[in-house]
């Protein structure tokens, strides 16, 4: 990677050993996997924090919501039977 910014971090010994093993088995540098992990992990973290922020905004009344009845009517589901077992799965 060109124009990369060098950084450092401390890894637990077992994680470093796993990373060493993966790099050796795949003939790729450890830095390749560290970049992959940071990039994909950062994508996930950004998404998770954006969801949490939206939830806070909803609770605080800073974000507009749509009542379930409106959504069901829009989707033509207002007469659908309610499967209460689905709610148990969500909990």
C-alpha cells in the first residue's frame, strides 16, 4: 500500500500467533490482514454506532418515525394475522 500512514498497536500474544500463522500459511504479510481487519471492523463499528445514534435520536424525539399501522397499510398488511411467536424470537 502506498501513501499509508504508519501506526502501531499491541496485540495479545495469542492473537499475534494466530496472525503470524495466517500470514505464513497464505504467504501474505501480517500488515495485509491488519489492514483488512481494521477496514472491515471500522465499517461495522461505524454502522453500529450510527444505529445507536439513530435510536437515541428517536427516543429523544429528534427523528421522525412512522407508526406501525401506517407501514402495514402502505404494505397492504393491515388485515394480516399477527404471529405473536415472532416477537418471542426477537426478544
